C-alpha cells in the first residue's frame, strides 16, 4: 500500500467510525461492526489504527484541530473584537455543520477518553475556549464591550456549540446566517452590559 | 413490599442508573452492573422496572417533567416577558445543576430511546422549547424586544443547556447567579436588536 492509500483508508475508517459512534455510542460500537462497515478484515483494520480509543481520539481531536487552525488566525488578525468574534462564530458554525458526526461524538463521548488522550483533548478545548475569552477581554479593553465575567464565555460557547444537535449544512439557514443572527443578540448584549 | 417502599426503590434504581449511564453511557452499562450497584438481584430489579429502556425514559422524562412543571406556571404568570424569562432561566439552571447526571444522560442518550419513548421525550422537549419561544414572542408583541427570529430560541437554550457540562450545585457561582449573568447578556441583546 502507498502512503496516500494508507491515509485515505485511515480517513475512511475515521469517517465511518464517527458515523457509528454518533449513532450507537462509543461503548455501543464494537470493532467487528467497524471492521464490517469499512469492509476491512480485523487484521487490515488494525494495520491502520492502534485501538478503538485511538479512533475516538482521532475523531474528536481532528474536529477541534480543524476549528483551532483558522480560529487562531482570526484572533491574531486585525479588526475590532466584534468583527473577529463574528468571524470566529461563522467558522465555528460552519465547522459544526460540516463535521456534525464528529461533534456529536466529541460532545457525547469525550469523557470516554482516558489518560493522555483525554488530557490532550481537554487541553485543545481550553485553548479554543481561551480564544473566545481573549477576544471578549480585548473588546472590554478597547471599550467595545461593557465588563464581561469569564463565565459568560461558557454561555457564549453554549449558544453555538449546542447547535451540533440541530444545525445541518443543508438546513433552511446557512451556518453563517445562524452565526450572524446569534452574534446580533450576543454582541448587542455585550455592548448593553456597559 | 409497601407502595412507599416500591416507589423509594424505583427512585433509587433511577438515581443509580443515571449515575452509571452518565459515566459509562447507556449502551456501555449492563443490567447486571445496575443490579449490582443497587444491590438487588435480577429478579428483584425486574420487579421494579420494565426494561433498561424504560429506565432511560424515566431518567430523561423525569428531568424534563421536573423542569416543565414550574416553567409552565412561570410562563402563565404575570410580569413582563423579561421578568418571566429571568425566572425561567433561574429554574432551568437550578434544575440542570441539581439533576446533572439526568441531564448528562438526556443530552447524550436521548437518541438511544426508540419508538413511542423517543416520540414522547421529543414532544416534552418541544413543549419546553415552546415556552421560551412564547415568552420571546410576547416580549416582541409588548415592545420589550426587537424582532426575534425563531431560531434564536435554539441559541438561547444552548446558552443555558450546555451548562450540564460544567455547572454544579457546589460551584463558585450559584446556578441562579449564572442564570442572571447570562440573562443580562441575552436580554441586553434582545432589546438591542430593535
């Protein structure tokens, strides 16, 4: 097998596993089921992956890494805190809609990860949460927003994250439209807390 | 056994099952584990419950019923839309903090329910979501709020619901404090969308 084939196979395994875990739960999905769904024998499957837990990590860490990469750039970029928050929200909603299986697995099953896997994932989540908190603070410092207690970050993220339950790419509104609407309420409220 | 004993036993089974399901997942928890955790033999356990799925239903429906009862009264009550939304939020955050295992199971496992169980639970969730939408519309009608698209209800509920992941009764802030803070942002934003 070539390196390209290997990476394509691994991606297919992760995509299929995300579907199965999202539908039946991580503990409710056996490796034999995954093996059957991807059409690989057990030996061939284990050629590509280390363990069921490594697949769970790949699914969840993959989703948040895809989110962190553009979000880091947005936060480091120019523009008002408000403009960057709007951009962050659009990227988040697009990401959740496109990777809905992965996010379902992330939110439902992150606590099924153990040890270093779990620690790494929580570290990534904190990093991402920190980006929002940074922009909120920058907005306070620049006078765009009134005072914002840190716990508001949790509410803000909840507003967007919870959408993994209902937001779809082919829904009535685009993910970006929904992000804009939510930002209208949110940013109006942040200004209003002055 | 007396009726009181029966109901106490059933409550203990549900409480224990909520703990196990929240920790290891619904599919990851066997009836033998539940039987052992509550200290009842399999026969005695099945005297109190119909099936594992009936326990999942009791846990999730129980949580939302405890939420709907006071929330119905708040929505039907007097006061501005804003005052009733604040009350609704306080009741929701208190409920999530006190029943955190049940809500963890609700959000993670509601799709593990099948047929009528699932339909009933979704019906209850829609009813509850409808209460928020009703107050938002009343606030628009009374001129308290600017126009509010229905999808904003999802964002608002996400802001609060997502707290099942981090809100605890013994946390730094009381659930009511958190509800008030979130409402400050939210209601400021709803006013500001005019």
